[in-house]
């Protein structure tokens, strides 16, 4: 059974940093696309970052490029999202996700989410 559990959210001032972590089980990174999505108040969920399983390439949503960095630790079955230079518009619930193969568009598995709030 695929499981994803996020941690590390919180309240931070604009310009600050947070590091989100995702503990995973039930699958290997070699076979699944893994990533982060977010859902801001009143907005649809959007993909933030994703690593394709086939070639390890990493995708970032335009608004977070240069500020967010996704990484993994296969030995610990963990996924991370380092978020720097945070802006109030980054406020959202952040979800760790996994999708079959290279599916970064419609991930099949979701964590419960962790709240990130950025104050101005």
C-alpha cells in the first residue's frame, strides 16, 4: 500500500524558508513519479514540482522556479521540498504525491497535506 505522510509546514514571514518532508512507503522511486502539489484558498490544486521516474528530470511550476528545490533520499524513502524566499501567495496546503511511471499530471496517490502560511 502506497503511503505518503507530509511534515514541516508552518507559519513563516515573507522572505523566509521552510523545508517540507514526506515519508513514503509501499513503493520505490524507480517506478513512480513523485512530487509536490498545493491547494491555495479558493484556488484549484496545482503541481509545484515533480521528478519523472524514467530519467530523473525535475519539473517546477513557473512561480516557484529558483526558489523551491525538490530532493529525495532513497535510503530513507523520503521526499523533500526546500522553499526559500517565500511569498504570501505561496500560502497553501502542500501535498506529497506519487504517480505511476512518469505521470506528473494526474498523480494517483496523495498524502494528507501540510499547511504552509506566509505572512506579509
